[in-house]
C-alpha cells in the first residue's frame, strides 16, 4: 500500500511542486499585509493628533465629495472605534477605491492603493499573475492554481500515509528536526516533520482555498454544511436614494445611534440608506450587523443581525477567516504564516531528496557496469 502512495506522492509532487511553492509562499506574504502597510504608511492610516471630537460624518463626506470629479461620488464612510485611526471614505469608482481622512480636521490624508508587492503576491497566489479575459476566455491562471491546490491535497494525504510511524517512539523521532547531521538529514527532517506539524493547517487552507477556484467544488463544499449557494452580492450595494438636501445630512445621526446600540463595535460604515457594524471578536472576521435607514430622516428602518443571517452568508465569511488564519486572532495568523512557509519549503526539500536519490541510483548503475566491463 505504501508503495502505491509513494508513487502517487512522487508523480503529483514533481510536476506541481514549484506551483505549490509559489502558492504557499505568496499566501504567507499576504497574512500580515495590513500590519506591514500600517507600519510603512502610518501617515495614511493614523491621524497626527487626536482631537476632542471628530467632525460630523456628513461633513467629512462633503469635504471629500467637493474634491471629486462629477463622475465619482462618495458611497460611504467607515469609522473605527480607535480614535487615532483615520476614517476611510469609500468612492463609487474605480472598484474598491477610497481615501483616508483626518476626522478631526477634515484633511484628506491620501488615497488607498495596494502596494505593488502585495498586489503581485495576491495575483500570484490567486491567478499566477494571469488576468481574466475580457472576452470570457479560459482563465488559465485561476485554473492552474486550482488544479495545483487540489493536487496539493492529495500530496499531503499521501505523504502522511507514507511517513506516518508505526510506534510512539518512531513518531517522537519523526517529529524532530536535526540541523547538525548534514544537509540531507536536515532536508529530510524538515520535509517529514515539517509536513506533520503543518498538515492540518495546510489541508484546511487548501480545502477552503479551492472554493475560489472551482464553482463545482464550492457548491459541493457548501452542501457538506447543508447550505445552498446563492447569487448576489450579499447586501453590500447601497440603494441609490437621494434627497433634495445633501445625501449625507443624517449620516451622523445614524452613526451616533449605532454607536449607542453597539458599544463593543470595531467599525461602523454608513452609506446611502444602509449601515454596517463589525466587531473585533474571534471567529468569522467578516461577521457584521446590517441596518437600513431612511436617508431623509435618519430613522433606522430595519436590522439584519449576524446571528440571524442566512447560513450562506455566514459560511462565506468563515471560509475566508479560516483560509487566512484570522479566525483565532494573532495566534492563528502566526501559525498560518509559519505553516504556509513550511508548505512552500516542502516541494523544494522533496525535489532535493528525489534528485539526490536519482544521482545515487545513477552512480550505482555506473559502478555496476564498470565492474562488469572490468
């Protein structure tokens, strides 16, 4: 049985190994993107001085709107519970565009732009730097990443069958990484012990990551949890209601009311006719309560609390949180980062051990032939 799994492990690892390394490494680089960006661009994400009270949310929106061309509008304002963090003003276009504003002075601090390094890592992780075809042609990068990730699942499972020890003593030895007995021993230990230590996390990240690659897999994954997939954007689009007065007039009223209702909030986003409250809790990091309000009066007219939300919306947030390791806070993110780095090293150590074995076999055959000739 182990011989069969050994062949499966080798035949899948050799053609897909380098792809797996790229996917794992780029994924590791994305884990702490927010922290790295906030450290490097503190001037963008934080205000210079915390004032006694921020400007009204509608006033902040108006100040930004006054600087925009006619084709672009303010779609919402996101306020953090941390008073030193700048507010984020969301724009209608381009997609996911926003600017950061000092809520105490109204100064526009700058436009949000994903750093080229992290954008490259993201595109490498998801699509191998490929782009979606405008004519609807085959998205090869996405397909290749999905296929390599699926093969990675089989590589991990076959690897544990091959190297799982039969006794407790052997298991204890298999979990050791020895650095002082030569490069080959180190690579072997890192390959075997590293794979065992990170097996569960790598499997979880691979299995959740596949939901972004294949619709058939996503449908099946959801059905396992008794959830039917639905089309649509999950209520993020704000209704295009307008009033004779400024559309931002009652945003401050809504913001103040939601702050009062949710004292443990992380962020509150108010937009045209709708608002979202997210919380700084462990678990689904995309969990949020959603509200609707009358733009003319600021009266809250409806609420969809996360605890009452449909299962499909909840599982989407859980898939993302588990995939990036954010569900358990900093601890699980560090573990996910380390697991992804080890995952990137597994094909490389595997290639080294395989090539070394081929060289030794070739040397043996050459020696045998020389003896025959002699």
